[in-house]
């Protein structure tokens, strides 16, 4: 605080505080936008995975593929 007073002067403190407030507001908004984009992307990925696995069992499918490959080798 003393640094701001010495560096900018008493008249500039309201301007500096207003600018700092605007910067923090913009950072908060940008952070919220990034969080929202990440959440939307993860929800879309989760939905895509659920749509692809609907009616199937990926573990059973993998087991069957491995068994088929072993049969082909023998």
C-alpha cells in the first residue's frame, strides 16, 4: 500500500484501484468462461462415450476380441 502511495501519489490511488478492479473482474470472467468450456467439453465427451457404449459392454467386447485373436493364432 505504501508502495502504491509513493509510486503513484495520493491523487492516483482511486484510478489505480479502479483499474485493478476492472482487471480482476476481467480475469474472473475469463476464468469462468474457461471453466464453462471445460465442463461443456467433458459433458460432451461423456455423452459421446455413453452413446457409443449404449447396448454394449466394452469389457466383454474386448474379451471377445482377444479370444477371437487367440483362436486365429491357434
